[in-house]
């Protein structure tokens, strides 16, 4: 295939030439954007249900709400196979180091959703038992408020995260 | 068995057994604890062979600040009794003999009471914290502990709770 056929607008094609290529059914993009598109459409969440929020996360993955519409119905039990950690529920003080270990075991690139007020700030449990915000231990990309968030809210958070993953490609 | 009858039977040996709201309570001093529990366990008309719960409460300001409660169940006679022990605030931490050699089910319960109230059970085979992380300072269910948010303690880092964080 001739080189200029797949080159992007940066190579100085005119509008007319691009139009021409579009008619031939060829889409030009950057490699980063294509990779981000693949990543966001096939995320592999790690199972990290810690409390009541996990029930809503399971509901989101089950038939009624069907997370597989965005290619992420399989929750991996091994962090080595996952790139998204949904912290679903309150994190106890003793769980903190475990959570960080699991996060560290996930291969790059990886993202974290903090699901529910407990994971985000400690929520109503302002006491000795819980870590007051999981963002003190792992970097959080998306906070989903609610107690518990409905599956729709989690799905909205996931879609916002998808948008973020796609947007990040511009800076890579 | 009818509770009143159990209370009657207990009063023969423990004159201060109280019956209230369908429950029987025996209050003993710490040095009488092991004798009382072993007699409750071994005497044929009592036979409290199972320690179903062990817990504590904290009453700062009282002469006997910590109160331990041992809940015993007799599988044979299907009756229950509560044994209470009061401990003074001094010395801190308070000491009480462990009943784990007598009732193995007390092992984790005593660790829990130690963890939350800082009561030391002498003779416990492995008295460590059970619910709070190793290296935690303080005993969170004592009334003198602060209420509210705690620092995130992680690998030596300290991050204050959200309402005390500066942005
Ligand atoms: S936010 Fe609510 S539902 Fe979620 S873990 Fe906390 S208490 Fe449970």
C-alpha cells in the first residue's frame, strides 16, 4: 500500500485528498488514539467488592444492566489480568495495605474507580475502623458518589472513565 | 429450665446471683473468676460447658472502670448464665486471668477484648491484636479515645481525615 494512503493530515494532505480517502473507506488516526480506543472498549476489571456497594457492582455486571455492552463483563480474580480496579465498598484500615498490593500487581496501564461514599471519603463511618478515602492509598481516576450508587451511576462513572482513557491518548 | 429455678440453684453457691429480665447474672471479683467459671462448668446440675461470648464495656469515672461479661451456655440443661467481672482503672492496662485454657472458644474473644479495650489476659497463649492492624496505637473502644476521623496510616505515611486536610 502506498505510504501516503495511510498517512494523516499532518503529512500535508489537502481537504480534498482527505475527502478522497474517506470515500475509499480509509480512516486515519494516530497510533495512540487507536490503542486508547482498544483499551477503553475492552477493560478488564478486577473483582474488588469490599462491602454493600459490591452488590450493586455485581448487579451492574449481571443480566439486567449488562456491563458486557462495553466489553467488560468478566471480572478477573487475578490482578495480573486486570486493568481497572473498582473499589466497591468501605476500606478498613487493615485492608489498606492489601488493596495497595493488589493495585501494585496490576499491569500498566491501570485505572481506579472509587465506588460509593465510603471508598471516596469514609462516608458515614467517621471512625477508627475505616480508611477515610481510598485516594490516600491509590490514585483514583473516577469517584462515583452514592450509598450505594445505583448500577446506572456506576455505568455512568465507567463511561466517563472511558472518555478519560480516550482523551488521555492525546497526551501520550 | 425455668430461670428462677436456675437462679435458686446458683444462689446456693453464689449468693449474689441476680435474676433480671429472664437472665441470670453472677458478679465475681477477678481473683474468684477462674474458680467460679470452673465450678459452673463442672458441677453436674449446672454444666455450663460452652463459653458463647466474652465481651467488655468501659465506664470511665466508675471505681470499677472495665466490666467483662462472660456468657456461658449449658448444652446439657439448655440454660445460660452471665458472669461479670469489674476491673479498676489502675493499673493500666488492667490484668485478668485468661480462661482460654478452660474454654478454647475464649481465645479470639480475649484477643478482641485486648485489641479494643487494652485488657491483658494473663496466660493467653497468643495475645495479639485481632481486628486492628499490627502497630495500631491505642484501644479504639475505650471511651477516652477520640471520636471521629483517624489518620490513614500506611507504611509510615500519615494522611489526616478529609475534614482536616488542606487542599
Ligand atoms: S457507600 Fe453505602 S453501600 Fe457503599 S459500602 Fe458504604 S455503606 Fe455500603
